[in-house]
C-alpha cells in the first residue's frame, strides 16, 4: 500500500536510540519478583536499530463530512525509539504539529510535519521521552498526545520496554499502554528473515485472562494493552486487532497489535508471559519464554 524512503535524520535517530533508552529507569526484574531494581541499562542486540527504522504504531486522520475533530487514537503511550505513522484519510490537508513550549520534552525535540496531502502519511521516530502534545495547523482544535517512556523490565531472554509514564499503574485511571518485547541475541535474530511467532498469556493473581499468538516480521513484538472494565463483544472479554501496517500486497506484516479487555483495571499484580514459539515459520523445539510483572505500584 505504501513505500518508505528514509531521510538521514530518521536513520540518525535510529542510531541514537540506544543512548536515548539508556537514560531510562530499569524496573523490577520480573523473574526474581523481588523489591530490588536492576542496575543494567537496556542494551539492544544487533539489528534492533534496523528493525526500529520502520513505523510500528499507526494514528489515523479520519475522513469526515463534518470537519476533522481529533486524531485516532487521540492519546497513545509508547516506548522510546518507536516510530509512529500518521495516515491522512481525509480529503483535506492536515498536519502533525507539536505544540510550542511543551514543557517536558528536550529542546529541539519539537517537530512539524508540514501539510500532509489527502491519502498521504507522515512518520516520526521518538528518540526522547516526554509528553508530546500536538495539533493540526489546519484545524487547531484537533489535538493529539504521544506519551513517550523510557522504563523497561529485564528478562532472561528478552526485555519489555514500557510505553509512556505507565508506572505506577493506576487502576482508577484506565490508560492504554504499548509494550515492546525485544529478544536477546541468544534468543532470536532481529530482524528475522521472515518473522517471529510469539505466544502471549496475560494473567492476574487468580487466573489466566487472555492467550493468543502474534506473528511479527521485524522480530520486535509491539503490543498495546487497552484496559476495558466491561466485556467488549458478545463472544468474550477481549478483542484483538492488528498489526497496524500492511505491505505493498496488502498483507498484514508489521506494526503494533492491540488487545482490549479487563487488564490493568484492578489493584492487582498482573503478569504477561511472552514466548517465542517459532522463527521464520519453523516451530522451536521448546518455547523461549519470560514472564513480566505489570505492577500496580512503582517498584522502589
């Protein structure tokens, strides 16, 4: 459906990714489940920057006969290093313009897409944590927010990067959060020749809530959790959609997946088990797994 030609600025941003992430605060090692913090910084394996060059999360500028009112989704929380793509589905030009004077982003991190033509798109790689409030210069009442975080949990086989300012998790505020699972070099090669197949199981302290498989062509699983206290359809409590992007043949290939359901809705200790079960279409003899904690309070 679309092709990308990356500028030197985007490539440079990918190269600087590890440095930006190293400024983050490591949180509890989910395997030990103790109250101590890890002391290592996120250290991505070779191939990580290459995989992160491609967009992962899609935001739409919707078509409407009544006038553009907001970006969809309006607010997202992503880890540092993720590339977001905005698609203009409207019949008019629009922009993605970061508000002047955003207080908690580094000087020089502001950006402006200029006008995006109907049917066009714009990409931006977020290399610095902070809250990016933005608007459409053609319709200043249309606003959006990108909350970029730098925290992570270290596992034995992969790391979980945590989007936005999600810690401490607050069950009284239902807030969507994107998690990125990055395999260690000993677990998988990224990007893979074809894809990596992951199995994801989410549980609370009482039972398993959700289990599903995801195939990802760049090897880094980007999974957005969308808390919802009530059942979201007639067949079950969870709804899954994605990935956000398709290749030139219209085949789903890469980008964020989304899981909406009753997770992070109670003051409970949720866990998410992520297993690599196949690489390049070949099942592994045994899954390569880590279990991470989604704590209701920040680890001290």
